[in-house]
């Protein structure tokens, strides 16, 4: 678990800091986000308490704390459902605070997604 959290911190750092050397290669943003989502699946489940549309998660924002450079904030959106992928569908937005090997949810928002918005979440 500690290895996963350390990888999460390293990935977050790579995303937020641009390389200083011309020899440095950047990983594509989508690969970094996919790995970050994989590392956050356990903490996401502990917050939402139910299953969600896997591989449809979104990282809305990653930012580094201005005062403590070891702290990162990651805002993640998932869409949960009831039963075998049945409505009601819920939009769940979670803000995680990541420091060292600790991931802590610090903010949580959810709402029922009206049928008129299902297309925005690729639910149709």
C-alpha cells in the first residue's frame, strides 16, 4: 500500500512540475491520470460505499498546496448506480488530500443526475 501511495505522490509531482532538462521525457497526461485513478480506487470506494462506472472516472483537478509542497489535492468525479448499472445515477465528486503515504478525503459532493444530463456522462 505504501508503494502505491508513493507512486501516487511521484505521479502527482510529475504532473505538476515541468522537466528542467531537454533529455527528460514526459509521460502522456492520460496515462498519468489512469494510474492515479487506479491508486485512488480504494479511497473512492471508502467514500462512495458502492460501485461506479469503472474506467469512466475523471480527474477534475490536481493542485499542489502553496504553503506545503508535499501536499497535493486531487478532485475526482465518479458516477455511481444502483443495481446492475441501473438508475438513479449519482454524480460523486471527492477531493482528496494527499501527503506522504496518506490519502484523506476532505470534501464530498453528490447529486442525482437527471435523465436529461445522462448524455454528458456517457450513460445512454
